[in-house]
């Protein structure tokens, strides 16, 4: 029998294997669910909003996309916790969810094409992630902290316009920029930041959820929430494959595949943080390879069932490191709860009624933390002339071209799709090339 499937009952929650008592496991599992659920569904809500504005998606499809986000997060988590064979899954105590790192590119694809094109690119990207996982040993030198940090920093910067547009009520909305939207957004933001810095225990770990709940109640009192979709939603839903379809478009495939490579390498950081914080060791090569391959497989599954790209959730890594609760059955129970939530359209439809100003107020701090994570990675290496030139040029070209996409107007449309829609793609290519080409500075010897 596979060792991953052998369990002893009555195990401690501080042991990786074994089945702990339900009275211990359930509250710890719920803590993980509370920490990730809003962050997991928010990218789906934002992408759906773009597609609805474009006329390629209906409001009922928005609920399906949110449900699929939860379902694929649960499946991806279970694959990581309980590996399939020797190579698919890390076997480490991690929670997976739909990643913000892909959001800017997904918005661009939904705006220029449709959601089916996202899933076509994701299908190929998942296969690319599997290949990266197989060869991760040889690819890691291309992405030292300087390069990885530059990419993560650019991801954070590229998401700021999304947060600000949402705080103002959503671009194109009738009350865009109204005082009411900004009031609710700022109240939400103050709560999230306040709990993050002054809260303790549950309140600190659940700062985003609490901020959204308070902002939501405030929005209801101000008449900003429409519950029509909730009353019309079913109580139970079975995911149907190919609900959104799959379309392949070369330029979007290239763009998303580059992101999969970058985020596969970036996953090493979260997996390392999990093992260091929860298990007091470094991850093995097999665990790293299996984790990346497992995420690639989950992305392929998600492409067929409408679940957007997943990644390890840093807030849940933080919970593992803080509590030292590493039992896989605890996190597996969390995955089951997430799966059940994704099977109830009433629940998913409630999430879609959250006003955009509330989401903006809650997520701007998340995007800020992504940016600062990038800066922390960059600062792991000396900020000498060479390294600052690499970071500066990569970010300047990535953000600059994205902010002025008309600069590529005379090029074929596919050039704009690949290089003009996502700052991350350009920044990644430039950072990797410059890091390989520019010679490293020799350390100065003391005179």
C-alpha cells in the first residue's frame, strides 16, 4: 500500500501523518478555510466582471466560475497533501487557491478574447508547469532571488490599478468614483490594516475576511447589494466539464506559459517556508518537484472544469508556521470543507454580491504585500550597480509598455497580446536575460 495512505488514529495535530480527533481537527481546519476563501474567489469574481462587461459571460456564469475556483482549490490541495504515486504532489501541509499572480494577464485575455481562451492557455500552462517540475533542478539557477523578486515586485505593481478601480466602484459602473464607494472601501481597508497590525490570533489571521464582512454589512445598509442572484441560485450543483469551453490562441498561451514557469519557481519559496516553519527542515528535491508537478496537474484539471490557475496560499503557510499544526488530515478536512462550499451555488452567489468597492478595500493590502515580498527577495542580493540596473530596467520596460500599449500599435496584434498586456511577461524576460548577460561584480577586497 502507498505509504501516503497509511494512517494511525488518535495522532497529534503536530504530526504530518495520522488521523487526529475530530474535535481538534475541525476548528483548525476552519481556520485555514477562513484565511483563504475570500482570496481564492476574488480573482474569479474580477475576471468574471471583465468578461460580463465584454458580453462574453452571463451573471449566472459568474457564480459557476466562483464555484469552480473553490472546487479546483480543494482538488489541488488534496493532490498536494496526498500525492498520486511518487511524482504528483509534494506531500507537504499546504493549502492551494486561485492565484492573484495571474490576475492581470487573465483580465487582459478575458477583455480581448473570452474565458474559454483563458482555459486553453491554462491547459498548456499546466503542462509547462509539469515539465518545469521535472527539470526544476536545472531551471532554478535562471531564477535567483534577484530575478524572482523582480517578477513578484512587478506582479504587485501591475495589480494596483485593479484595486483602485474596484475601490472606486468598478470601472464602467454608474457610480464609479462616488463618495459612497470610497467611504465603504476605506472603512474596509482601515479594518484590514488595523487587524493585521493590532489584532491577535484569529482576528489577525482573519483580517481580510472580517474587513470584507464589515464592509459588506455597511454596503447592505447603504443599499449597495442586490440579492436577486442569491434567490435564483440552486442549493446544489455538480461541476460539469467544459462548461466554458476551451479555445487556443498562441499569443495568450505564450503569455500564460511564461507566468507558469515563473510561479513554479516562486512556489519553491512557499514550499520552503512551509517546511522551515512547520517541519524545521528544508524541502527535498522530490517534494519541490512533486509540488510543482501537482500544481500543473491541478491546472489541467481546472482548465476542463472552469477553475482558474492555483498556487500555494501564503496566508495558510503563515498559519502552519505560526501554529506548527502540520497534520495532513487537518488540512485535508479544510479541503473537503472548501469542496463542499464550491458545490453550493447559494453560497457562491452570496460571494458574487460583494460590492466591488469592498473587494478593492480588502485586496489593495494583499497586492501591496505581494509587492513588498518582491522587494524582500530582491534585497537578499547586494543592491550594487549591476543588480539595481537589472531590476530597474526590467520593471521600467514591463510597466512602461503595459501603461502605453499603443506604443506597439504598428506591430502584429499577437505582439501586443504577449508583451503589451502583462507587465510580468516583459519584466521576466528582461530580468532573466540581463542576469545571464551582465557579469557579476567582484566583491571589493578590504584594503
